[in-house]
């Protein structure tokens, strides 16, 4: 029995980031003014690196939890 499934949430977060980047890529050429540049700088610029760091941390945590789960199962046998 798996104690925690972090991979599903991480995959959903990855998909959301891909969709956001694709949507912004489609909108950006048509919305090219000071407001769009401000929106990109203030709201979008930090999202991708932050999510990628978060996903790295989630993957490391998933590895730790999987190892702990295996060790607990070994002790039960």
C-alpha cells in the first residue's frame, strides 16, 4: 500500500504549467503593450522557475517517502 502519492499532483502541476505557457504564447503576440509587459514581469516571470523548483522538491520528497515506506515494510516482515 502506498502511503503518499505525490506523483499525481506533480503531473497535474506540470500539465498546468505547460498549458499556461502555451496560452501565454498564443496571447502574447496580440497583447503587446505596457500592461502585458507588466503582467508578464510581475506575475508570470516567477511562476515557471518556482514551479520547477517545487517539482524538484516534490520528487525528492517522493523518493524519501518511498524509501521510508520500503524500510517500514521490511521491518514488518
